[in-house]
């Protein structure tokens, strides 16, 4: 009996340690909150992408202008393969008619790696066969250390332990209601730069000193990401969902440093081949979307609320227009000349 008691005792201690570490080190999950809201059957238009999309598309303006009900479930630093699973999970009851997918080129030229301690585990928040498909395709390929946990034992994350515990012990977060995202944002420390408006939307209000992005569009879209794009396109067609692709307007200083004309051409061709509308707001004419670097919360290209409101209205105007070409420059030289 002693070996059995030892095994049972070890198991109990192991589970207790894992639960304690999860409470202390795992960040409160914005993915959990956003997916829960997207599945409430209140919405018919889904906005999704990474952090540029979080602050770049105002679901309230889009709802009013297009006579729809939009929700923004974009999430910072999510890999491309997460986008497919989030769309499918959000639409589990088949309520969505439109998906607006924002393209951030820097994510499409790299592999789909998840960051430790960055709310990068969808497994607990997926349902049905989607959960096990995700386990097989995403989780099983991960390193063991992020297979079942989502910890980052670094100085920066250890400093956030009180905020993680406070957020996860809050009744709003426990009940997974719409106010839960405020506690997630307190943990992330985004409250100084953004006002969270609900429906996944961050309204930029304060400039944060930051260096400009150093990334380069010096490669092509990864083959695995093209496969994910095809899965998204196929899913939307099978479910009678209109898929619209956009690219949020980036700061002028960055466009002068990085030749994003290559990204525009590559995504334009990929999406044209698949019959998908693509609106790159970097190419929007000055009279429709004039901007400077001061229209951004930071030089990592997160838009101030005023610019994102104008960008959202412009998207709606374009979608309602018979002449969509008139809103855009043709060449990258024209883009740079008019910034």
C-alpha cells in the first residue's frame, strides 16, 4: 500500500503546485473574455487581427455605418493559426455574416510560435472537436513547457504576480462578463495609453514614448500561413460569410524606413487569386486618411482613437461605394510622396 500512497500523495502535491503556479504566473486571459463575448449571439460582424487591429477598428462606428453588430476580438501577438480557430469558435452557432481580417505583415512572414506567459493557449476556451483539433495541430507541436501551462518565470512577469492574482480573483473575471477585460488590461498596463471601450476595442488617448519598429519586410509569406489563409477562406465560403481583408495604416516614419510596397503587392496578389477584397489603408489617399506620427499612441503603430475612428468610417464608406479604387494610390512612390 505504501507505493500507492506515495503515488497518490505525489499526485496531490503536483496538482497543488501546478494550480498555485497557474494562479501566480499565468496571465489573466483576454482570449477567454473576448471569445465568450463573441459567442453571445449579439453580433454578426467579426473583426480580428493582432494589436494594430485592436486599436485600429472601432466596432461601434462599423455597426452604425453598416447597420450591423460588430465585435473586435483582435489580440496582440497572436500567431496566424490562432485566427482560424478563433473565427471558427466565435461562429460556433453560425451567427456571423462578415469577417474583417486585418493583415499585419510582420506576423505573416514568421512561423506560428507561441510566447510563454503571453495568454497564448486557446485550448481551455475552445469547444467540441475544435479543441482536440487545436491540441493535435498546435499544442502537440509545442515545447513541453508550454504544452499544458503558460508561464514565463522572468523578472517582468514576477513583478506582475499581484496583478495576476487580483485580476483572476475578481468576480467579473471569474464570471467571465464583459467587465473582465478591464482587469486583464490592468494586468497588461495598457490603461494609461488606451481607454477600453468594450467589444474588444482600445481607444488610444495618450502618446507613449517609444522607438520605431526595427522589423523589415524582407521575406515572403510563410507557406504554413498561406495554408491557414486558405482554411479561413474555405471556412467563410462554406458558411456564407463575407471575408474582407484590410491593412491598418501605419505611421509615416515607418513607411519611409520599410518598403511595405512589397507586402502590399504580395498580399494583393494572394487575396486577388482567392477572390477576397483587400483594402490597404497605407495606400489610402491623403484626402481620405491624412495622418502624422502624432496620430499614434506609439511608434509601434497603434492608432490614436481619432485616427482609428476615421479609418473605421473610411472602411465603411469604401464598402458602400461602387468605386472602391478611387480611395487608393496605385504605387508606393505615390504613398511616400503624399505622407
